[in-house]
C-alpha cells in the first residue's frame, strides 16, 4: 500500500498548492468552480455469492482520494437535482492480502445526489462507474482458485450513501456506507466478480472559498406545456453489440457476439426525467455452445430472446442514465398442438427462452448525445448479481407531441395567473 499511498499524498500536495497561486490563469478552474478535494479511508469485507470464493473471507482497509465540483446552478439540471457533486475518485486496496486475488487500483467518475439536506448537513447517494486494474487474475495453471476475476482490466462500480457535515465554511466530514463492485462484464471468463461492502470516513474541503448557488427563483417560472397545450413522448430505437466469453462454463477459449435491439417508449414527466416501457430482442450466440447435444435450435432466429421491461431515464445535459428492469418472455409451446402459429411463432420463442440464464434481467445504460437525437451508449445487462454481457451501441430518438384531451385542456391553469 506504500506506493499508491505516496501517489495520493503527492497529488494532494499539488492540488493544495493551487490555493496560494492566485492570479495564475491556469488555475482559474480551481478557483472559481466550487472545486473540492476529499481523502477517505474505508474498512470493509467481501460479499461472495459463489461458494468457490468462500475461502477468501477477510476484513480489510481501502483508501480513496476524490476531486470534484459542488455544482452551483450553471446548468438547469443542477438545481433540479439539488446541486449534486460531480467528479472523479481514485481507489486502491490490498483486498485482504490474498495472493490469488492481489490488489486493485481504480479510477471512476461519479455523480453524488443530495437526498436530504439543510444548511449544515446532507444525506447523499453516490453512483460511480469507471475502470480498475487488478494485479492477479485467473490462470488454470498458476492461479486456478481466483474464479472472480478473469482479466487484469475490469470495470468498477460504486453505490453508496453518504452523510456530510459542514465543520467550517470550507471543511466538512464525510461518512459513508456502500458497495464497490469489480468485474469485466463477462468479456473474459471466469467473471464471478468482486463485491465489497464497506464503511468509510473522511474529510472534504473546498480548494477555494465556495460560491453560492443560483436559486431557481432567479429564473422565470415556466409552466409545462403552457404554450400550445401539448405533451411530449419519445420513442428510442437503439442497437448494441458486445462480446461474451463463456469458456468458464464449457472449457473452450472462444468468444461470441451478442446483438441487442431495443425500442423504448418514454413519457417525459419532469424536465430531466422520463419513464416508460421497453421491448427488446437479444441474440446471444454463446447459446450455441451452451445448448445440449443435439442442439435445441434448428434456425439462427431461434436464438433470439424477446424481452419486456420498465425503464427510467435521468438526463444531465448531453449525458443520461437509463435503469431497466425486465423479464424474458416465456411463451409455452405445446408440442401436441401442431399448427402454423405454434410451429413458427411459439416454438422458436420457447426454444430461445429455455436457454436463458434467469427469468429476470437488470440493465444499466450510460448514454451520450453525439448529435441532435443521435446517441452513443454503453450498457451492462445482469441477472441479479451475475453480469451477463456488456454492449456498445448507437441509437436514435423520435420525439413526438400530442394534444391534451378536452377535459385536460380545461383543467390547465392559464399561464401567469395565481
């Protein structure tokens, strides 16, 4: 831990020195943007959801350093989300000192949303996602017991609740409890992943005197749909492709493509949030290897798995999150009823869903708008605590508006009247 700890201290000293460099134009972004520095220690333990990893049980420390901004209303979504913290965290730990697992360093951007707050304290929720490097990984000869990690480079996800207490105008204490997860999204087997529950305690401070946030009262009050009595909804169409390694299951070191096509119908109910339903079709070519012998499919299309789910979208300027919870459709095929509908519709669907690895799925998607209504995305699909596949995608949004019915029109308050 001495090496990473020295790096943290060095970076801390460099950033602290910026406070005494007033007048230097290159430090303007530190002096005028509510930039903050935080150093935090953690103490936690593994949560293993596979019995093969039970041999690695330990309680151990971890350390992190963060650089972030307390938003102050420069953009509209800042006030809508109660002025969240946005920044990046460097994380390191020896992970209990097991030679088979090794140690980890991670770097992940995050956004931290205030939930309950007053002038002196806050309860916040932090969501971060980035990359990590683990020094040891599975090797069937040299390290056969590390079923959790199959590659050095992995994703890192942090979910935590934090309590912040202001001590002075520029200094605050931070206490947290949360989950940190490392895995490669099934791009390389084995991939049980590492789950760490930990509590943390640290100090955070403003690099320069904080600026007061813009208040919503300083902006005009807009009434939703006040101009023409119309509402909006959107239809998102996106296609994604990923690579999946299932050598852990059947012993062949081979990767398979995963195709995912989805349509989402989303209604906008606040300025920065949407919710709706999703329909998707997934073709996971690794099912060919996992199918029994003789295989249960006759045509490629029989590998397609239809899905239905509910989804929620949070938008922050060009960046947005989508959280989706859904189920694989399981339309039962009855072999005793031989007709066109059963033979060419129900039978293929049933064969595909028989090879699924869980009835319910969860999906977390990160989107970025690269052009008007065109977005790029990265999405992780899981079945409870097991990552299934990671996909990169491209999509297009169709915006639509519709008139309110007569009753809704008559119930709308005229704009500008008290």
